[in-house]
C-alpha cells in the first residue's frame, strides 16, 4: 500500500539524452552491537556512500537491498524497514547497459 512518502519523488542529478530509467535502492545498515553504520569507500572517486544498486525485474526493494549488500560487502543482512520514498537518481554506470 502506498504511503504518503511514496507520493513524492526526489530527483538527484540532471536527466540526459539516452539515459535509461532504473529503480534503485540505497541500503542503510546499522550494526546492533554499537550503532555504527556501514558505508563504502570508493577509492577511485573519493566517495563515501551506503550500498546502492538496481532493483532487478519484479524484485522488491527489500530483496534488492539484501542482495546488493551481500554482493558489495559479503555481509548477509535482513531488511527490517523501508525508509523514505521514491528517488529518481541520475548517475554514472560503467555498465554500458545503463549508460
């Protein structure tokens, strides 16, 4: 069931010609033992960010988040709640399928 947060779309970046739309997730992971958050450091770009990735096919955002965290970190996690709503990101991808 859509929530009030789902009715707004936040846009990051600028659309560009030839861009393909893809639903994505950003996974916020907090360790229970000390409350620290998991962030990834992208050495090539100097970025620090949460795990991010695309939602494949009919996959739910929760399943996509669990898959992306496992693939990017090797950690097996369980999605416990959805934060926020829809975001329209315009980002760079090395995979030609999404350029």
